[in-house]
C-alpha cells in the first residue's frame, strides 16, 4: 500500500511524462494521473484527509501547491514495525 505522498508523486510523474507526447496521448496520461490523485485522497483519509475540490482534473500542468500543502499537514503515517523492546 502506498502513502498519499507516493500517490501524488506518481500523479505528477504521469503528467510530466504526458507533457512529452502529442495532444491525444496527453489526455490518456492525464486520466492515468487522475487515478493516482484519487488514490492519494483515499490514502490520506486516515491521516486527516485532503480536499480535491479545486483540483484542475483536465489540465496537463495543474497547480499542485494546494495538494502539496495539504499533504504536508497530514499526520505522520503509522508504519507497523517490530518492537524494539527486548523480550523477557
């Protein structure tokens, strides 16, 4: 399972890759990127959530700053790990 931060990074990468392609192909990469944006919202729910209300879904170069700001305000993720306390 990816963190919200990772989904946003992948969404940005998808749009960057799409920028190098001709018009009709760009739309395909924007749709793929949007899937990662939605996954970021879902992954952020347990950590405080993010709003996508003003996200530019059809733009190749949306303003990521409002998502980046929301991501930076999320609580830290709880990552399961073994106990560091000695047994016994």
